[in-house]
C-alpha cells in the first residue's frame, strides 16, 4: 500500500511560513540605528540559534558584548512603542 501525502490547508506552504518567519526579525530591526554588520549579525543570530554570540560576532566583525546587548534589547525585551 502506498503512503499518502499529507495535505496542508491553503496558505501553509513552506514559502508562506518562510515569509512570515523572515518578517519578524526584519520588523524588529526597523527604526534602530544599526550598522550593516550589526544588522547582519542580528539576523544571523535569529537564523542560526545553535551558534554562539562570539562566533557570530567574529564572523561579522562586531563586538560580542554589543551584539548580545542588541539581541536582548531588540528580540527578548523589546520596548513598547
């Protein structure tokens, strides 16, 4: 007997999930004075949670402490506007 493929409701395809997931970190970065390296490092933190702040900071050429502060300020404890 052939296994049947699971069907997902409309709007639950991989592209839709990916678009929604990528909108979250980009929206959190809007309106903040960040360098290109800081922005890239923050998005890298979001995309690869298994890497350490030190690894990501070194890759993007930013200070690890600054990256960690930005991460906590923008993603974990965002200010209410």
